[in-house]
């Protein structure tokens, strides 16, 4: 063993001892086999084995762990349920992975204030479960809501099928207790939703775990809608369905969700879960309306009418939960179902202005034909969020490469039409290389000023989001020199 | 600690400024010397520039950086007390260069089908509303209740909002893209023109409510909402506070989707007005208003009025007639305690404190009239801060005469304790290491 290795081993042993002292031996993992359980998140193409995993039980333990890491210059990464799709929770191979799944208490429900106070490991759907008896629910509903954690939702600013109307995580979080990258416990926001000073809460939400670790979350609870109606309309072509979407929005209606699937996805869903969608349809459109009964009834009539006028060959409507669930089944099964059509697939996540959907889908179709790689389209049509599934055989290196190229071309197309490289999956490790295509070097530099303010040592989930880390220079402290105006003789302090 | 300017106001007599003036003029044709009309509570800027593009604004800020000029962005000037009024927040201590956004008032893009509008920051919200209302079958809007004369950039920078924050949130929630110029003249964008977008940090959130202290906002992109076809105001008057507070909470938690749940009271101990705004279709609003009347009537014991007209007492966006305007935020479950505290402080100090605001969204505004002695206004603010939770709310002086601001010093200053003030300071230092952007106006300066 060389001196360096000895030093590293000694440091690792010291770190392990310290983590054990903080969270207990049962909550510190160093066994190589067990460590590998944590080597990736929901995107399995990026992997790294962490040096050590610790599962703290309290906010104070998290702060202690982070302080220890900061003191030793050891990188750390937070992980919730590990369902992310951009590699945002991939561990650092020389760092500590802080897993928050033990911190899963719902600390408080205040139905009058319409707030819930949560630990970060609480699963998304369980918040709705706890709020249900008060006639409320937690609105953001990412498709992994049964298992994904609210802490992870904060990191990713998660959306979901219903964010078209109800907004993203950032619109529903009003307070965060965080551990800063130097190990201080502090609050961003106070739960009211009214900000004094800079809106650090807003800037933190969606920062993909790079600005600190969330230890408590205050969320808004939303009154459960009086009525929910789901309309299914089948079309010959995606273009026809797209016209219905434009007409609905043009009529001044904001549905809770507008989803669309193409022929390949419909076929796959049918084969997989027998969802009973109209056979042979070129596109299926799902439009969900929610709200006060008196409004929804009127909107429903308009939506049905517009769907028909756009050339629907069949329209179904459902208002009871079981029927709705039956219709949603096909949409929710789509990713997995399409996956079965092919040995491997890439789920892409891009956004285009809604009015550009038709053009962009045509472009994707042309790219697909050109490359011989099949693409199934499932998308949130209401907000222009595409989830093309790029199907390929991973046994063939050539096909794998062609699929990756096509996947990248889809993102290029999104940018060309004024959209985004990610609507909800995040940048993480997977898409940082696309950031310079969407943003200028100055944009990225400016964003990283925020990073420098929170994490000048760049230890908190390093290597994510930004392709090139920014050097933070001298770390500003509390005690600064004289005010520049004073130093210049332009002003005096009294 | 206040910083006073020592060079003579208004006249670029210092050699420094003379050189800087020439450099500014070279960077932009629209630079002039500041005059009395540009004064910010007595501080007259040496120069006023009105760029017409982001590039021109960037050139000006690069010159300002090279000459260590204090830079103050200005929209309509309403929050800077332009024209002899009182500034909101703490006015800038120095202002060498005021960057007026008056020359950047173009609606750059209105994508009606995408419900998105991109505008230059100097665009008046009233002008924008006119453009948007003409779109499509229903018309569209930026769902904020702000004065028509306010500029888009000013609305974002001050983050203030009115009754409909309950349903639509504040400017940060409707802002999907932003272009800014940093203190050193670097131009940066974040977000974009699609509503659903999680690529990169959201600088818009940071600049919303930054009061000109982090950089200059030159362009903003808003998400839009369809204009409602019908509106109804459902209102009731309550003589006892618990009943009013119960009505506020019940209205806000009802599935009738109120756009606003407002509270108003003209005098301490007087009756409380509760008003609910419903927006939607003609038939839908009528049916919802009838149901909401039931919610407010306390089982039929309170008369309820339903009208399409805005009630006379409806608060709108917070405003001041020159007195002291205090924002109290809280969890709605604490509303009764908040009102009792305001009452008790007003009684013990013998002042008239009017209360109004978006109580259903957890914020009310207390106004003390212009004549209230500064020390009394300061003590009033201090009493609210002592009695109310700092963990779950705050008491912020939004606007006050200079003497009141000074008197507030010993009662927690303008903002009182601000959580994570250290991080805010770190952000400020990163964006504006020279402390030149609206110096002294940093929202948590006193914390």
C-alpha cells in the first residue's frame, strides 16, 4: 500500500467512525455489495459507487454529517427515493451518499392554514393521503408519486400530468428547512408564501440538490375539486388531435391535464394492459377537467364540441373515479408498455411551445424514418412537454449510438423551436452537456453565482447540472472590508 | 448603518463623475444629467440613462462598473417615490446613475396560443393588458393586480401583488423567463418562453423581489391566463373577529376556487368586511356565488351581498397615501391572533390602524396615517413583532416616511428578523461584489 492509499484509507476509516457516531452503525453502509444498491437512480445508464452511505434520522444528524464532510473536503450527494430520471442522485465515487428515506414523518397538517409540514423522505402520494380527511390534497403529482419523495420533488421541481393547471412543486412549497453545504441548519421561507428578502426558497427549488439538503418542507394543501371529468377523444392523426388542443386552449379553458399518445404507444398500451382505447386510432387525446361542478359542466360541453369539430372519430367521457382510472390506465402504462416493444429505450423529456407541437412531431417522425430508429410519442400536450420514447436494440452498438444521436437531435429540435431540454426530469448528470446549447456561457456563469453563494467549495452534489464548474474565487465572509464607497472617499459612515 | 453621500447632489462636479459622464455618453445617446424630478427622497442622481435595448443597458452598466458608479434601476418610479413621494423599502443611499426603463417599453412577443408574453422591462402593465385583452376569443391577462402605470420590470423587482395572489401567486409564479444585466454589464438569461421548464437555476425567482439590488432586469416573459368571462364579489360584514376569521378560512378552503379572499377593516374594533372574488363563466360564477354566500353567511345569520361590481372597500394592490404601510404575513390559522395583536397595539398606542389585504392567502396590510408620530409608528411595529410568530410569519414595513424608518431602527428595522439573511448576503456579494446596485436597498440589510 502506498502512502497515498494509506492516507485515503485512514481518512475513510475516520469518516466512517464519525458517521457511525452521528447516525449509529446500523445506518452507515460501507459493505461494497450493499453500496452498489445505491449506484444509480431511476436513470440506470449513469452509475457510481459511493465511498459510504449514511441514513440519518434527524435534521441535526444531516447537519452534523454535512459539517463533517465539509470539514474534510468530502463531496456529498443527497438521495430521496432514487426515482429521478436524469442521474441527479448518482453518488460521488469518493463521497458520502446521504439517504433521507428514514426521515419520513408527516409532522403536521394544518387544515385551516392549508399547510402540511413534512420530512423530506415522505412519499408524494402519502401527503395527499394524510390531507384527504380534511378535504384536501397535495397537487403536484409526478408519475412516480407512489414512491418518490417530497424532498426529491423539491430538488427537481417536479411537475406531473396536472401541473398544466395546478402548477409545479415550486408553486406549492412555502418553506424549507435546509442544511447549507457548510452544515448550517436554516429556513428558506416561513410557510406563509410571502417572501421577505430574496426568494431563496424559489431559487433553491429545482436546483437538483446542488445548493443544500432539505430537512423539512412546508407545502400548500389544495381543496379537493368538487368534480373531475375525463374526456377521451380518438383521432386519425396527431395533427387532428393537436388541433383540438389548440382550440380548447383558444376557447379560454385551462384543463387540469391534456395528454396525447400516438399510434405506437396506443398499440403498446393495449397489448400490455388492455386499456380498450379505440382500435386503429392514430392519436388518443385525454382531457381532464376539474373544479366546481358549475364550471366543469359548461367546460365539458365546450371540450366535447371542440374535440368533435377537430374530427374525433370517437369520444368517451367519464366522471366516476373507477371509470377515469380505467381510461388513465393506458396512459400511465405507456412507458413500460412501449418498453416491451424493444430490448431498450430512452425516455426523452423536452419542451416546445404548444403551438409548435405539430411541426416538432413531424420533425421527430422524419428523424425517426431517416435513422431507422422507432420513436413512440407520449406527451403532455397542454404544456408542450414531449416524452418521445426512442426504441433500440442495446445489443447492437451501432443502433445504440444511432438512438443516442436521435435522442440528442430531438433536444436540438426543442431548442430550435424555443423550448427547453427538460420539462420535468431535470438536467442532472445526463443533460449537462446540452446546457450550452440552451444557454450562453454568461447565462451559465451567472447561474453559478448562486452556486458560489451557497456552496463555494463545490462539495454539494458536484458535477451535476452545469457542464463546467465555476471557480468561486475568494469566499466572502461576514466581516468585510470598508464599504467601497467609503474606501473611495465618496461616502462616509456615521 | 446608513451611508450618506458626501458629494453634492445633482451636479457632476467631482472629476470622477465628469469622466464617467463622458464615458456614459459614449456608451449610449440617451444619457442626461439628473434633475429634481429624478430625485429619490432628496438624493438626485448625477445621470439618468434611458437605454432602448439590453445591449445598450449592458454598455451603460459596464461603464458604471468601470467608474464605480452607484446604479439604481427605475421603472415607473412609483416605488422610488419619484415626483417627491416616499420610496418603498429603504431608499438607495447613493444614486450616481439612474437607469430608466422608459425607453424599453415594447411588447416583444405575444404568443396567444401558448399563453405567453415577452416584454421589455419598461412596458407598462396597463399597456400590456390592452394588448392581451384583444387576443383570441376570450382575451388574456397577466393575472396580477398591479397599477396600470407600473412597469413589468418594476412589478417583478418589487414582487408586490394584490388580492388574486390566492389563486395565481405573486410575480415570481407567473414569470417564466428573464433577461438581466449584472452589475458588471454581463447579460444573462434564465428560463425561457415555455411554462414547463426545469433547465438550470431559475434566476427569475431570485430577481423577483430583489428591488434593483442584484442587477438590472431588461426583459421578462410572463405566462398568461385567459380572461374570465364573468366575475362576482361575494361580501359580508362581521361585528366579531372570530366569525370573520372563520369565514376567511372557510372561503379559502372551499372547493369553489376563489380567486381572492380579502379582509378589510377601516378602524380598530370596527366591523370587518370579508370579500370573495369568483372568476369563471357566467353560469358557473352565478352558481358558485350562491354557494359561497352560504359559506359566508354563518348558517344564515349574516347578510351576504353578491355583485358583479368591485366593492368600494376592495383593497386592490397595497398602496400608501404617505403614511406607514406594514405588511403582516401569517399562517391563516393565526389570523384571529394577528387581528387581536394589531387591535391591541393600536389601542395601547392610541393610533388608527386600518387593516386590509389577502387574508385568505396569509397577508394583510396595516396602514398608519401620515400624522402618527414616528416613534409611535416604530413602537407599533415593534409590538407586532414581539407578539407575533417569527417562525411562521413576519412584520415588514413596506413604505414609511423617513422619520418612521429611522424610528423603526430600534424595533428590528424595516424587515425584522429575516431567515437565512447570511445566505442572502452571500448572494448579494456574488452578484454585486462592489455593492453598487441600489446601495442600501438590499431587502435584508438591517437583518
